[in-house]
């Protein structure tokens, strides 16, 4: 889920990589996992966990 606007997109392990595409087109680089039990965020600009 996008940390800026809340848009939900599939991650890079999915074929369409909607979250990455949203980060590039919308300029919202940080996403967080919505998987139960996971508590991480990822920055597409830095290619690193935050």
C-alpha cells in the first residue's frame, strides 16, 4: 500500500508490479506491506527497506 495516498498495488514478486508503476508515475516512492503479520516499508527510490 502506498504510504502517501493509500493506493494498493501488487509487489515486485507479482508479474504486473503495480506498486512500482504507481511509485514511478505518481511520484510516491514508499509502500508498506499489507500481509498479515508483516510490518515493513520499502522505498523504490533507494531500493531499500525503511
